[in-house]
């Protein structure tokens, strides 16, 4: 009888079950909307990155159908062989214009955009100076580059400066931060880090995945929000969150984009986006420019919900974005809070180590532009009820 060489995985899963940390996948059986069906239960959805509700926007649906009928369902190749279609080029021109850069390139996901870019533009003789809470895709790209990695405490630009000033003069150095951090919802120390990059001649890079479509004029991101155009060399964004579709992109100089065409492995070895996805993303940018009231509604809902959670007595951290964590500390308790909320009709996922620190487990919530006031009031009432039941409020 052959012994299962992967038997240790079952043991690890049993350990998670014993700790109350085992999670099964919740299945969405309705549209990705503010009120939807998950596991055949109607719930207020507070777990989606669909900030502006564009996944179901009529203009995006129509463009996706039109492109499918005209071009088919797939591109059939990688970009460098036969997979670059006119619609991909149109999307990249539109993204560059939107981000106010010379050029842009689209990747299959935000993860591959980050990992492929960092590993492409740096090598073993270079240095990466990275915020300790940067996204996993940044961390993986840094490791793949084989550059020396220096980590500074979260949002501590003074510590980042001390690291850079301690490096040999002339050493190629990349400073990188998230624009909005996905677990706490706070903003990166972008202005101070740009000043450091200017002073020391470093490459400046920002991952704006959770800022694109949310911050800045018409959702142009944190570079626009802080007025830093021309001072961030590499802007990474996603097409999978506020844009409502799928993919990631890098915006910057023409030389940067041409280099990624030749060196970024995800770009070189992955089939390009289906025409419908590219068309949808183009339509989404047009909606951002023509319907700014969507972003206004997003922020109105964000302020209302954050204030409500504070008044109830939850610890929601210092977040400045629509991402609002309800921090409870203990991992098993966070999962119990999530499950009880689901029982009451609110879908808000629990998050624990290794995604966040061991003592910072939380239920992460995200409101959208399409939530109604009644839905948010209902969710707050559920949080109040379950919070009292489980004793997780920081004030009575």
C-alpha cells in the first residue's frame, strides 16, 4: 500500500479545525452586488472589492457582449506572438491617459503586475526598500528579483530614509509602498517617500490596487490624490476591483513599458485578456470619467458606515478608505463573528494570521457606492447584536 506523501496536509487542516480557523469557500450564487445570494442565502455583501458597482453596470455589460460577438471569446495567444489585439492597445492608451503617464501595459492580474514588474526591473545587485505591510505580490516580486530587501516599519518614512541613507551612494534602489493597504484601509506614506526618492535618486513605485477608482480625480489613485504626478516612476493598478472586471496594469515611462514587454515573465508567458474583458475595462474608465457621482456615493456610504461602527463601540483602526476592519484580536473569535453575522444576513469575512498579525484578527468590511442606506443600517444593527452577544465591543 502506497503511503500518501501529502498526508501531512490533512494533519495541518485538522489542526486548523481544532483551532476554529478552518474555512470553507463561501459560494456566490447571485451577481456580485450589494445585496446578493451566498450559499443560497440573501445577504448584505460587505466582502466585495466592487467599490463602484461596475460589475453589473449596463454600459460594461453591453460592451462585453459587443466585443464577444465581434472578436470571439479569447485572444488565442500571448501578447508577444499573436495575442495583441487592437482592443488591448486601445485599453493601454486609455490607461496611460487616465494615469497621466507616457505609456501603460496590461497584465493578467494585479498580482502578476506587481510580481512581474519588481522582478523585471531589478536584480541581485540592487536594493528594495519596502513597507512591512505591502501586498504579498510585492513581496513575491522582490524575492524573485534576488535584490536585497530592506523592510521599514509601516508608514514610517523616517525609518525608510535611514535605510536609504545607509546604502552605498549610487546603488540602484527601489522604494515601494501600497497606496491603500488592503487590510487596514490606511494610506501609504507616499508624499514623504516621494521626497526621499527625489532626494536620493531612488526609483519610486506605488501599488494603487485599492485606490484606483476610489481616490483622486475620477478615481485616478493616490498619485493624483496627493498631487504627485511625475514623481512616481512605477504605478501599478488593478482592473479587478473598482474597475469591475479582471487584470492589472503598470503605468509609467515608455522605456519602462517597453522593458516590461521584453522582460516581464507574466506578460511573456500568459495568454492575453479575452476581448470582452478589455472592452469592459475601457468602458469602466469611461464611466469613471462621465459618472463621478458614483465615487461621491461611495464616500457618503463609507463615512456613514464607519461612524456607525464607531458609535456601536468597535475598534475599526485608523483606516482612511472604504476598507473598514472590525478588529477583535483573537483569530477564532474573528471567525465566529463572521459566521454569526452571516447567520444574521451579513456577509463579512474573517481574516487572521498570516494575512494579518496574530493578535490583529478582524472581520474586514468594504462598503460600495451601490449599498442603500437601509442595507447599511441593517448591517450595523447586525453588528451591534452580534458584537454584544460575543463581547467584542471596545466600549459598552
